[in-house]
C-alpha cells in the first residue's frame, strides 16, 4: 500500500523526496490508528468464545430453572396433601362432635 501511495504522489507531480516523506507520514498514521482500533476489535475466535460461554450459561440457567420448577412442584404437592389432611381432620372434629 505504501508503494501505491508513493507512486500516486509521483504521478501527481510531487517530487520524490516530498512523496517519500508524505507517504511515510501517511503509513505511520495508518499504523497508529490500526494499533488503537485493533485493541477494541473482536476476531471470529473471540466471537465464538463468547458464544460458547453464553451457551454454557444458558444451559446452566436452564438446568437451574428445571430444578427450581421440580422443587416448586414438590412443595406444592406436599402443601396440597397437608391442606387436605387438615381439612379432613377439621371435618372429622365437626362431624364427630355432632
């Protein structure tokens, strides 16, 4: 790319020394800009790693939700059985006393 820039300057009529200086300055600015932005860019590998981590967390969360769901069902069934037992005991007390 540097050679293409230099040749474009030369074809535009800029003398050799000035074309070299300008081309070097442009190349240096491009390298500095790339160095700054390259720290903030994600590669395909970075994206795939994040996707894998998100999938792992999703599966772990799904498993935790399934476990919580099973616990809620278990406790609800227990509460229903206990409530039915209490209702039967209260009914027996009222009907037995009559």
